C-alpha cells in the first residue's frame, strides 16, 4: 500500500477526523491533508508526529514511498533538483553546510542562504531553487536552525513588507491564522515562492492567503502546495 493509503486507513480505523488528528499531533490540518493526498513530496518532518499518534511505524510509512519521496521526507542528500530550501540545504557542500547550521564554526561567522530569484509570469513570484547568495547571520537568529533569507519581490504586502526588504524565513516554525508566510508551490513544473499572510486551509485542501496590495484573498490548489514557511519576525518569533 502507498504511504497515504496506510495513513488514511489507520486514521479511519481510530475514528479520527483530520482536524482531531492534527490537534493530537500538534500540526496543521492542512499538513494531514497533504499526507493523505499523496501527490506531493513531504519536505519537512511533521509526518513523524502524525504517524506516532496513529501508531504507524516509521518503517511501514516510509516503505510505502518511492525513493524520491523517502529522500524528500527524510531530508536525504542526493536529489538532482531540490524542490524547496529544506532539500537545497542538504545539497550544500559540507564546509558551507557548517556555516548554515553551526553557530560555532571555527572558520568564520555563520552564513544564511538567500533564496529566490525573479520568476517568469506573475509579479511577486520567486523561483525557489539554489541559493542566490549567503549573508551573515544576525545575533537574533543564532539559535534558529534551517532559516533562510528572502528579498521581498513586490509591493503586494506593503506597507508590512516593502519591495527589496530582506526577511528571515523559518521552515520549522509552526504558523497559524494571521502569520506571514512564504508559500512554495508548483507552477507548470517550477517551484515558486510568494510572501503572503496565512488565513486557512480549506476542507478541500486548498490554501487561502491574504494579500494587501491590492487587497484580496488568494487560493492555491492544495495539490500544488509544496511548503508553507513562517516569516520569522525579530521580537515576535
């Protein structure tokens, strides 16, 4: 059986709704929807909390995946084209990886990857592939693991975020309604990122975001979403 079929069967066996399971595991409901959809790579480790609640072993869950899916779900090295920053970080040379994750590197100050290049198509989209450059880690991020920087590409979130403003993004930090996020999603086979405000996951799995300028709600089909990462605001977390 595929991993998502194993997962859903066990949830139904335990008579848990997606929301009840999400609450018990301490994850977002949308993340449960992502797992059960089985149509996109899992690029962070929230699934571990969910399978623990359901009593599914790691071996059984990963055994229902292709090799690419296992590599993505566990953060293994070796993917030819990273789907997100979580994957890109694992592909960095070991010497550079020390800078990204080790605050005590003897060879110099810790460096943070800057992600995102202007993408073709709609204004405000960034291509999320390899790091564009590396910037020094500020003191308030020294204990944060896996963070990356991103330069705001448009005025769509002004006045909160201005074009060219450099923001810190934390893939491992939980987000909730009203938080600012970077959403990575698929557009014609390319992973792009946008900076918006998180509103909710719909029952059908679609992601609903708020934009300020012009003011509107944006809907991204759930099957296209790859990751939702919280913007890490100094003083607020």
